[in-house]
C-alpha cells in the first residue's frame, strides 16, 4: 500500500475505521474510544516511522481476550 503512495494514516484507516464503516459497524468498532468495542492490535514498531511495522504484530486483543501474542 505504501508503494502505491498511501501514507501510514491511510493504511491504518484501511485496517480499522474503513472496514468498520463498510460493514455498518462504525458506531461500535474501528477505533479506540469510550463505549467502543476494544479490539486492539499492537505493533512492535512505529508504523508512522516505518510502514513495515504494520506487519510486525506484537499482540491482538479481541472482545477483551488475548487471541495472539508474538513469541519473543
């Protein structure tokens, strides 16, 4: 996506708010805010400094449960 000219903010939106809105769940998913469902993906690096960090997932929390944690 970065090679196509998208910035990190656009890539992040394509992974979060855009799908939530597309599937009619923008009111409850796609961002971290009070009252929203807390599905979280954390990266090991900083995607704003290096977009390849989007591929380096540290952990995933879905519906309040850890569903993935990278091995150290």
